[in-house]
C-alpha cells in the first residue's frame, strides 16, 4: 500500500482548506509568494473577527470576554488595518502601550488560524494512509469500525467465533491478501494466540512494512505484551533482525523480562538498568554484542537519564522501539518527550491501555512522536494551537469552543490509521465477569472531629479567597484514618517526648526546641514509629486500638475473613504509602500474612514479590500503591480487588482493577470500593461514576485538576450550612488536630528534582512533597513483609 511518487509529492504540497470549501485553495496557496500567504491569512482573520461568537474569539486569542464582546459590538470591520486601530476595553489603559488591543488580538488570531490550517494539512496527508490501510485490512475478512465519541479509530472485531475450527478466513484467501494466520515460529510451543491477537500482529506488520509507526491501545488485560513479542518474533522469522528496544516503567521491567522468557525463550533479551558503575560495564558488554542481541529492555528513567545512557541508546541503532504505557508521551514540551525523540528507530510502537483523550495537544504530541518527519514543516504553526488556554471552558463547563472542537475532530481522523484498540466486550466473550461493589464505611468519632475541622478550615480559606486544594487532601485523609494527622500526640505530650528523647545518645547534644518543632509536623503514625525506635519514649507508643480506629479498617476486618476462608487472594490498593504502612500494622494485628509493592520497591525484586504471591497459598493479601502497582502488572491469581481509597482520576482505579481482570483470569473478579459515608469520598465516587464528560474532553492531568475544582464547589458551595454542621459537631475539649503532609505514591522512584519538606536537622521524618496537590511517595519502606 505504499503511496506512489506522485502521491508523495502531492502530500508535501498539501496546504489548508480549513476555512474554505474550495479544495483548490491549498494548491493556490502553495503557488503564491509569502506576502500573498500573509494577505490570505489577514483576510481570514478579518472574516473571523466579523463573524465569530465572542466565546470563539476568546478561545482563539485568549483575550478577555470584555474585549471579545466589544469586538462583536463594533463590527463589521472593513479592513484588518481598521480592526487593528481599535482598543476594545471599556476603560482606556492607564499607561501607554506599544500595541493596540486590535493589533494584539489580530496577531494571535492569525497565528492560531495558521495552526489550525497546519492541522488540516496533516489530516489530508493522513487520510490517504487511512483509506489504503482500512481497505487492506478489509481484505482480511475482519470488520473495521470505531465507536462514537471514543478515539478507537481502528477497532478490529472478528467476523467469526473464537472457537471456530476454520477461523475467520480460509488459508488460501489469507495468503492472497497478505494476512498470515500462522503463529510466528519463535513463539514458545505452548503459546496460543487469540484471533484478535493474530489480527494485531498482522496490523503491526502491515504498518511496519509501510514505515508507519503506530499505537496499540487495546483495553487493559488483552495481552498487549504478548502481541508485541509475537510481532518481534514474526520480524525475526522473516529475516528482520534487531536489536530492538523496549522502554518501560520501573515497576514492569522484570515482568517484561519474564514474559520474553515465557513467550520467546529463544530470544536473546538483555536488561539495561542498575547503578551507574553497573551500567557502565553493561554498556561495554552490550555494545560488543549488539549483533547477537534481539531485545534490550530499559526504563523511562534511564532512557531519559544522564548523557552516557542517552548516548548509548542513541547510537545503538535500534530497529523497533516499544514504549510501554505510551500515554506518558502525550506532552511534546516535556524533557522526557524531547530526550526520547532523540533515540532513532525505523519503527516506534506505543502501548497504552488508557483511552486517548479528546485533547488536541495530547493527540498531536502522540502523532508527532510516531511520525516526526510529517511534522517538521508544520511544527512552528502547530505550537500556536498548543499554546491556547481553554479559558472559555473554565467559565462555561458546557461549552465546547468551535475551532478547538473542529481541530480535535480532525486530529482524531488524523490518528485513525495509526491506532488499534479492541475492548474486552468485543473479543473476550469467555472472560469471567467482573462485579463492582460499594462498601459504605462510617466515620469513627475521632475521624468525624478531624473531618469537621478540615471543613471549617476550608470555609475560612474560601472566605479569604485562598486555595482549598490542601483542604481537599485533608478531607481525603480524614476519610481514611485519623493517624494521618497529629491528634493523639498533643502539644503537651510532644514537650515531654522532646525532653525525654534527649536521653538517647543520638540526641543528647540536640536542641530540645528544634526537636519539638520537628515533632510538630509529624503525623501520629510517624511519631509512633519514633516511640518504637527509642526506648526513652517507648511509653508513648500507640496502642493497638489506635490503628483500628477507622471506619474503613473496621469494614476491611469484616470483608477479609470470608474471602481468606475460601482460599481467595486479595489485592488492596491505596494511593498513599503511609496508608499502606498503617495497613501493615492492621494486618499484623489480625495475624494475616501479606506482601507489599509500592514506588519505593527496588526494580530487581518486584517480580520476585509477584511470583511469591502467586506461589504461596498462605499469603492471601497483596498491598499495592495504586500508581506503582496499577500499571503493567499481571496478578490474575487474585479474585478480589479492594480499592481502599479512590483517585480523582477514575482511570487510575480502572488500571488497578485490571491487574486481576485480564487475560488468564479463570475466576470471577469482585472489585470492592470502600467509601466513607458523608465525606468527600462520596463526591469523588459520584464524579467518577458520572464522569461529567471529563474523560471525553481532557487529558489525565486535566481530569484530576477539574475534578478538584468540581468537588471543591460541591463541598464549599453552601458554606453557611456547612458552618452550622461544623459548629454543632465541635467541642472545646477536643484535642488539637494538626495538619501534616501525607505522601501519595508514584510509579517511579522519587527523582532528584522533587522537593523535600524543610525540617530542622534534629529529627527528620521521611517526608517528601511536590508543589502540586497530589503528594508523592515515601520511598524507604520494606517491600516484602510476612507476618506469621
């Protein structure tokens, strides 16, 4: 399906018809001199200013609504010069400016309209590929379709049942149409590919032959790893050699190594990770053996690390590069994106189980990554589209800007030839069901006191027009466990502890006031760890009931025994490492064995931990952080998933669920969400359930940001009512509750760029935080813990 020379030349000359129905505009524009092109866009800018709604003017130019409304009032404008002569503010500026409002707005509109034209030009190029690839796939005898409002641009479903003896096409026909039905010979004998997986490797092969990189976006749990290995096996079988590179999150490196051993045992696969000195030795060995190596597996951190790592990977001469969790590349302005772009390959394959969002920057960034040469001539124009701020969306949640929506629609069409996405309900009729349940938890008395005080703090901040994001974090923590605050350890107790701890040799020369100030910012859980560490203050250690003092813990205690009695395996997910710390103590109190994996777990032992959970029937519980344990890990030995606390982004929890509900699962999977009654968690659940169209219009980070905004409105919109509730529930005799930071776990280890909380040098709790609302990991935790 390679394009002819004439078609290739035509593509290079294709220009915009975004603002005209005349298909000859692009050819005319390419024939005129630059000054005529400038005149063309000046005319288009004038037409836009004379016809657009005020909201569209704001969307395109990022001007204020005041200026946009006055533009509408003063039109029509006879020329662009007349337009640029106006100032459109209600009041004259107090100081002299170099440019009028008209000049500023006109120039920005001109640049953005050129950007949309560049998008349209790229759409034209991609449409040619789209038609030809769709036609080629159609010859295979499979259905090619998409789902409305979802970016599942090439959705391949089988025309026959999976169990049919004849498959879905006859061998002779398939060979004639370029479809290979045979399993690649380098795959292990016991590996049987599903029909949709065979379609997947044929699709990958088709695009590889035509020098078109792509995105395999099958829903989580459909065996993307297996399809990748099968595709690389097919290349080797047809005489196409490596080395190939697979770039993965740290948490999945060992799993990828294991899968290569399982699916393609004849492959020579080498990991590239370790300490700086170990990698230096690896580079020498790998460089000398590149001709005999099939695949190198490394992590995103190392692929974007120091200059020695970058230089090695850049000059290795890879044929295929696979990027697991490819949605990490959705922002072309990041340092990670730019560094990975420098690693050249004939073919780039991005893997993601998360649906691509209707976000222009994300779509274009992904397309730029897989087809960089197509973007070279358009890069400058596209950056003005990317720089737009969705100011109208923030003020009008139901409004979709005209031109942005048009560009997004075209970007989706542009992506169509290069994305393959199948869903479980299409291809896995025999996958056991997944049942979702909600377990409502009551706030214990201590939690209720803490929660009401956090509400009160939010009301006060709102009245002062300060940000309440940290209050929302406080409400989330109060819904989970009071030990995430300083509540038990009052100021009086801290004064005694700060004095008595000076009996310890390590603190004998310390300043008591500094020790006290350090203790002030620690949570009850952290202070308890200190008490257990030093005999001089051991008498202040928490009692067992303090760890059980939570509605969620109580509900967990009711759920686990029945599952364990039936030999069930349970995954418990939390976003916060300190919550996992508390759950360790709780499970110990209940004499339940468990394992743990979070962002601080060493890469080289993660797979060993997973294997141990599979093999040892006496370990029924696996504690995992949602973000580190929710990506790329296969845990189909578990039949119950407990979401202990929710994420603002429902895709995070969905990833976690699908660690158990995926290919290979033979039992029904029960997903239990613990929701604390009458708290922010009910708001979060409702938001995730309804989605409020967030996942249709935003990227992952925007989902979280917008979710915070919505929930803030839900909780604080009627502050008088809330204030009454708080006052009724308050007591002057209640101990002081201190707000301290709790850390949210992340998939990768904490980097050197992350900021540590400043504490005095006397006592240093393991606290690291980011500037954003979401907290990052407390990484120095034991990764494997067994309780007898």
